[in-house]
């Protein structure tokens, strides 16, 4: 008591602070220095241990962080290498394709193009990357860019070269590219040079039209001769003679229809067939067409029934072509329906789609499932080609499909082997407001 507290400076060394403190507590100068040293040694040891532990913990923590970062970098590097390798593989495949391939981004700028596409379009890949596909064409100019076609068919690009004064027709099939989230990231187009195919198709159409016209003249003469013989002008016919002449006349009409089909096919392929559509009541057209087959149906003892759903609105049709569609479907049904069979011609209105549905159903030989998808193809050869000596080449059905689609309608079939076939086609109805 009574001793004055030592004044300790805040910035004094730690050892001096402890010495001053112990001197004050101990009240004696003999052992304060020794005690202070021991305390200082213990303090330094504790401090060193704590520093060492903290340093060790920090080292482990940052080593783990560095290790994790290193692994992440390795994963990213591996992914990058995989992406580069995948891109190199893709580019190698695209370069080796026999068709032209062009890939564009959402802005329509080229990001990839193979050598075949360069040759077809007459452009350089280096010049086109990052630019719209048709910008800056030099040797070749685009005459018609992406001619729109219906029914999801490939579009066509028409280009010509001033140097050789030739024209190319390039067919382009395109598909939208999407990422895993369904977002559009670009489009890929496959280009094919179809110039030669187009030239051959045009040549074929001209040949078919020319031959068909040449055949008409002798057929007309034969038909008139048969008509004179059957009329009895040239003399009385016995029963056998009349029967043979009737068979000849029937087959002559079949041949005439085949020639008409070839001419129609030629016109359809060249786009020269134009419809004259107007609002028409189709009931009389159906009845008139069915009546023309009454003799043939009677000879095979086949009944043709007409089932109409009333009321039937007017339909927007070309009357002549509508009768042709029905004529070809009835002709097809009679060919493949056995003696004593039955054919049903039906029509009803579908208010939901505002269209008239017309159908021709038979209980004939039917169509196998694997054939049904091909039945409307041009010159398709049916497997039933030997059935009852009937030709299996169905030109008429491809014409029917083209005519129905020209009317803005659809056609489909339902069939079961040995149980019959039902063809149904739709025709737009005349709207009540028009």
C-alpha cells in the first residue's frame, strides 16, 4: 500500500511492460526479473504455438482451395479439348460430304460452310464466314432466293454464272438448330445440285406430252371405227362379234384414259394445269359420275350405292376436275373389287373444318399396310399386279392426290387386306359469308 502504480507506455516493448508489472506486484527487486523472464518465455511459447496452428490451418485451407481450383481448371481444360476435338470431327465430316452444307447463326450469318457449298454457290468460305450467305456474290448472282414450296418440300435456289452462261438449280433442305433449352441457335441447310434432274424431268414431260398427243389421232380413228361396227351400219353382227367389239371398245376407252392421265401428269408436273373453281352443288356431279360406271358395274354384278349426308353445302371446286377425281377412284375400286362385290360412294359436311368429305369404299382385295404409304406415288408398282390380270401401276391415284391438293384439300385411305379399301378426300366448302 502506498506504492505508486507504474506508468506503462502503450507502445513500450512487451518484455518491459511485464517487468514493470511484476516489480509493482512483487514489491521486491530480487526476483521480479526472473519471474518476468519465465512468464515471458511461457507467453512466447504459447504465442508461437498459436501462430504455428493458425499457419497450419490456413495452409491446409488454401491448399484445398488451390487443389479444387486446379481440378476445376483441369475439368474446364478437358471440356475445351473435347469441344475442340468434336468441332474438328464435325468439320471433317462436313468437309467430306458430297452435298453442300451451310450453317448460319440466328442473324443469318454464315458460321460454317463446306467446299461443296462453296463450289455450288461460287463463293469463298473465308469471304462468307460472319456474313449473310447471299452478300457479295461475284461470279454467280442469285436469280431467285428460296422459292417457297408447299407441303414441306425442299426449297429451290436458282443461280446462274455470267462466265459460262449456264444456270444451276440448287435444292435446299433446311432445319432449325436448337440448344438443350429449346432456344434457336441457328439453321443448317443441305444443298444439292438438281440441275440435271430438272432437265431430265422437263425432257420426260415433253416426251410424254408429245407421245400422248401422237397416240390420240389413231385412237380416235379406232374408236370411230368400233362405233360404226357396233351401230350395225356395216352389217348385222352376231352375238359373239358384238361381244368382242364391246370388249375392244372398253379397252380402247381404258387406253384413252391412260393417255389422258399421262397428259394430266405432264401438266401437273409443269404447273400448267389451272383449276377453274367456283361454288358448286356436288350431289348431281356424284350421281352423274356414278351413272357412267353402271354398265361396267353390272357386268361384274357389283352394286354401287350412294350415301349422302344432308344438308350438303356448295363446295369450291372445278366441276370437271372433281368428276375426274371421283371417276379415277371409282375406276380403281371397280378394278380391284371381285364379282358380286359392293362399292359405296358417300359425302357429308364437316362444319368444324368447313369442308365436304367425299369417300369411295369397296370390299375388294384391299391394300397391305406396307404399300399404303406409297400408293399415291407416281408409277407405283403394286404387289397385286398379277391379281385378275390387272396392271399394278396406279398412275391415276397420284393424279388424284395432286388434283385434291390443288383444290386445297386432303386425301387419305383406310384399308385392310382382303376386306376392302376406303378413299376419302376433302374439298373446301363455300363459306356462308361469301
